[in-house]
């Protein structure tokens, strides 16, 4: 697959960027569409969090001050400061207290992933993120400006910036990722950035009956078969001068792969029953959650077609690896489902805690459906925990998935006595993977389950470590003191 531009992790595994401790104003429960703020603690020194008439970050003497328009926050509520090389948060004798993982604290040495509650607002601490360009970044100021591509996730942000740069080119894009990670949302963003005059035409390759794939994609000539009573353009021609989005490309039948390969090579399409081809010009964006390289090795997908569709490859991380984006995503999804009324919506603190504690196995799509239902049930515009699906309120916490929970001790509103849904058994590990797993277990043991330390020791990004943990079914919390 030479010539493919990959927007994955750095293949060398080298960490070329400086690292820093970061605090995110993740979500204001009373203003869930207000977006998020990122503050580089390494540059800030210390930060006081307090109540203000509007959200603002400003300098007060030697300290930085974060004002949040939250009526349950005290004028001077909490302080983040560095003590003996470790970052800590202390409550400044606030009226309503400061909590971490639902537990009140006076002083607390922070750990990566701690979720801090002040009033009705939630802050997230990251101990070792890539250092951002600026001291303070509001989510509304992120680049690229395309709303669907805004992210605080450092590695994903780099990929989105690169994707925006090539959006106007004709190079095909292949988007990989688990089900529900937002592949079509990104595909639509690429189409908007391309400024192409034609339509965005989505095609779910797995939803078309196998015997109708070619007629649906390429069109039909009148009389081609019984029932073909008129000429009909296919979905490929409908995307002329626009973008054709082939979702679930891995489900495209083998018999249709050769025909589609010809379309890409010759820039023309031949309807079923036609004797001549018609020219067509479109931008191709494809997506799949399948292992296409494995499919090629097994003979279930054409290698030459994979090479054709993967001019640029982008892998979307699962929602559980985008904790810093929860505020951005919640706001964007509420605006999508509620429109102009989204600005009037509020989240109760228990509802927000439930959202943060859930594992989200079906990713952004599941979050969207949960919020959509909650908006309908919340007649007064205030979303309570009871308005969220039972799958959130009575599910095992994030730790049960093998991923780190947001905030130590963070659990859903209630424990579940029902067994988890059945899943397909994982494929056996190869000998190389067995060796890799053994090395990873040894590193987790040596570093007490500290993923940041393991990341530095291996030179691999945290996202890659999470992929390995999931693949090898390892729970790093078992190695922490």
C-alpha cells in the first residue's frame, strides 16, 4: 500500500512533543452548550477557580483565575497548585465544597483522569498531555473551524488539521474506527470543506441486498431485467461532482468490488443492462469498522481496491479515549437534537455524573441517542438522571470495560445485577502479540499501572496503550496501589 498517507499514530512511536499537565473546564451542567476550556497548568503556575458573572480566564497577581458563571461556586472556590513536583487541588473553604469522584476533598494530590466537581461544573485533570500552543484555549477557537472537527484530543486534532488541508484535493479518504465513532460526521465535514458543487451521497454497503448492490450503485437500463421499466441512475452517478460516501466498505460483496474498482480507475460507470459507460467525477470517502488488511489477507477483500480507496487513512478513537471532548460533544449533540432550544437546556449534577461514569461501548452514536431521548423526557428543559436510558443508570462503570474511569471511584447511579451483553470472543493472540502482552504486563507492574510512565518508557502514545489494553483485555487499575 505504498503511496498511502496515514493519519494514524507516528509509525516510529517517538514522542516528539513536549508534555504538560492540563486542566479542562469540561462541562458547566447549567450551560451544557457553552463548550469547554483547556488550561496549560505548566504555564499557568497556580489557578484559582471562582464564581464570575461570565466565563473568563484572567491574571490576578501571580496567579491565574478561572471564573465560571455557576451560582453554586463560591467567589474563591478551589485552587490548583504544584507542590513538591505534584499537582494538587485544594478547597478554599467553599460553601458547597469540592469533590473528586463524588467524594468531598479538602486537599488532594491529583492523578491522571481525576474529575473534579466545583458547584455544578466539572473539571478534568490530565497529568501528561502534549503541551498546547497557548496557555488558554476555548473550544470555540479550535482549528479547524469546521465544528465537526473540533477536538481537544491532541493526536486527533493533528489528524483533523491534516484532513482539512487535503479536503479540497481529489485524493480518496478511508475512515476507520469502531461503530458509532462518528465516521459519517467526519465524512460530511470533508465534503463541506471540499466546496464541491455536487451532493453528499451516503451509501451503507451492508444495508443493500447483495443481488441489488450493482443496480443500486451503478444504475439500471430500462429492460435490463424484469421490473426495470425505466432508466435509473445509481448512487454513484448521484454523487457526480460531489462526494460518494461508502459506509461499511468491508461489507461490499466480493462480486461488486471488481466493478467498483473499474469505476475508480476509469472514472466512468456502466448501468446494469447498458452497452456504454457514462463519465462520472466524484470524491470518494469510505469508512469501515472492519479490519480490511485482515480481509485482504483472508481473500475477502481485494487488495487493489483497498489501495485505491485509502489515499488518506484516518482512524477515529473510541469515545472512551476522548474524555477531554465530552463537553464539546455534549454541547454539539444537544444543538443537533434540540436546535435553537439547546441553549435553554440544563443538566443536573447526577445526570452529568452518570454520563461521565458510563463506558459508552457504542460511542458517540450511543451518546447522541441517550441525549435525544433525555431532551424529549425533560419537559422543563432540565435533564435529570432519570431521563437517561436505563443502560446508563444501571450499568457497570467504566472500569468494567478495561478503560480507566473518569475520576477515581466514579460509578453510575446504581450498580447492576444483570450480566453484560454477550460479545464475540476475541481472536487468538499471535506469538508476537503474546510477547507484546507479556512486555506490557511487566511494564504495568514496574510502574504501578501508571499509563503516563508506561507511555514514556515505550515511546508510545497513550491512545496506542489503550488499544493494546483493550486487545489484550488488561485492566491497568489492578496494578495501581
